[in-house]
C-alpha cells in the first residue's frame, strides 16, 4: 500500500538499534513487535487492535457514564466484537485504498482524503455500527432502520468535531499499516460516545 512504504526506514532500525543498547525504549519494543505481527497477519492484527480499542471505550462508558447499573457484559461483547469483525477489517481496506488512489502526503492530497473520510466513510461507518449492534442484539430490521435514521446524523456531526484534525495528522505523518493503531489510540475516547449512542434506544 502507498502509505505503508513511508515507514520502511523506521522499521529497519528496530528497538535494538537504539543508543541505549540493552535498555530499549518500551514504545519502540511495542512498535517493533506490532509491526512484526502486521507483516505476518495484517488483517488479524488490525482487527485485534480495533477490538481492544472498542472494548476499552465501552468499559469507560459503562463505568463512568453508566450510573449505578451493573456492568453489561453482553453489550461489552457486542461493542468489542464490532471492533474485531468490522472496524479493523474495513479500515484496513478503506485507508489502504485511499493511500493507493492518492499516494503521497502533499497538503491537497491530505485534504482530499480527510474530506472523503468524513463525507463518505463517516456516515457509512456510523450506519454500519448501528446495524451491527442491532443485529447482534436481535433487534428487528424496523428498529435498526429507525436507529440509523434517528442517530446517524448525530454520530456524523460528532465525528466532524474530532476526526478531521486527527486524520490530517494521520494522512500526513502515519504510515498506512500503522493507521489503525493510531486511530484506535484516539478512538478509545471517541468510542465512549459511540458506545453510549449505539446502545440507547432508537
């Protein structure tokens, strides 16, 4: 993929090449291990990354915004499994295709990719999220349709307040293969909002 090549120089150094010798930076160690798994199983690695991000987001949402309600393990499983089944996998395809179609990090290309992400992908992603949670919960198609109609715009407008600047940084500086990791490190907090919005009644 286009953007993935930009990380080649950094990958070659690895944590062992640091000036401190045996005392490698733990962040460098983590990235080296993560990139190793990306090379072996890219889609699975990104799916697991998203599962963790969505899981943490739902834990925070339930613990801090759930009041006195007991922890809902079924809801937790639905949200985390969305990250695993759809977010990491579709993100792998979407961001890879964007970087293939517009390789490079020139300002205009970054702007076009941010616009495409927020005007095309954000509404698709939000509707996909509501549909997955509804199906996983055993909801009717009428309920899911109502949920999409009622809450997709709220999800998209919230996305517009957070993700344009995040993705401007992403498309300018982050290699394609590390984009899901970068997104999920930010999305943990955005997922608190998504978890609450996705699990409220239509």
